[in-house]
């Protein structure tokens, strides 16, 4: 049986690291056993994924990744996140993350879900989480500093964040559906232009998001109802990867992960707009964020 092809690779912003354009989204490991996690690692290795993104509040994800880092030392660019807003709390959470991951340092530490205006100001002011991040970088505990977020305002918020601090990476939603919203699309394009100019890595999420569960039975571990058929996933992944500088964080469900990686490994060019319109006709989306 032939081995799967590797996913595409690209330099991750100013870090110089040549990362797989599909980054493993560690939220998928939040509630799985170590055995399931280890089978997931084998899938990542098959497709040459070399970048892992977890967070302090992704359940047991950091604990599940720790054995991978012992088994495959030096293979992965490792990123984690803090949701804390003050320097003292963020500093404490970073040390907890390092302990749970079983490492002395991480490549990227991100201020997580930084969208609320009050929290934003606290985190990016003296005594805020950004102070702990700069201190950690000086101490060699982290190499790079990023910011993440969700919601229809987040592209605009990230633009403000980059005015306040020279972040090395951003993370935010990007999909054909989200880009149908004029306000979001306008700010995303402006953010992308700034990131391109300043060599800030752009990580994207929610490529497979179809709609909120809205009372329907949850059949996947994702917090949104995802596209699930391979043909649909192909279109969504290929559309996102059509932007050469964009990285795609994988889906938060270990059983859908091989479909995402298969699509990425077969990526050649983005689908034409009629194909995406047909996807929306067959799978009518609903907005995740109002």
C-alpha cells in the first residue's frame, strides 16, 4: 500500500521554521486517551506534519503531546497558549504548560482568545500577559510570541494588537463562508497585508466549520458542526491553502484529521468560485459568529 504524500511546507513567518502548512490543532486531544493520541501521532508522521499547536485550556492535550516530544525529539515546532491576562497569572500558566509538555521551552507562546476589549487592554498593558511573554522570551522559555482569537471582530482586533506589540504570529478564522461577510473580509485582507509586510505568520482556523450545533446531536468533538464528506473537505481545505502565506490549523476531531491531511497532501490549486458556491448550495452554512 503506497504511503500518503506529505502535506505542503512553507516558512512560518519570521521564525525561519519550515512548517507543514497544516498545523496539528491539539484541541482534538482534549478528551482522548493516550492510546488514541499515539495513533494520531502516527497519522501526523505519515503526512510529515511537523508543527503542533496546543493550549493550557485544551483539556489533557498538553499531557497527551508530552510522550510524542520524548519519542520524536526535535521533530516538532511546538506552540501553546495562555488565556490569562495578568503577568503573574500568565507566568504561572506558562510554567505549568512547560511541566505538562515535559519540555524546558516552547517555540511559540500565544495570548489566547484575545478579543474582549477590556481583557485586551489588560493583557497588552504594563503588568499584563505580554509582560510575562517578553520576560519568558528573554529567559529562553519561549522563542516567539503570538496572539489568537475568534469572532467576527477578531481580524480588526488583531490589527490593533499588531499596533500595540510586534507579535510573531496571529491566529483567526478563515474560510470561504467567513469571507462572505464584507466587514470580516475587509479586515482580514488588511491584516494579511500587514502580516505579509512584517513577516508575521498567519494561522487560520474553522476551515471546515459548517454551522453551530444549535441543539442537534453532537457527533464530533468540534464545537461547531463540521463538513465531513471527503469531497467537501477537499474543497474547504484547498480553498484555504489557496493563499500561499496562510497556515491551516487542523480540525478538532481526531477521526476527521486524516481527511484533512489527505486533502492537503493532494492540494494543487484552489477551487474555482463556482465549485465553492455549489458547496454552499449542497451544504448550506450558518454563521458561527453574529
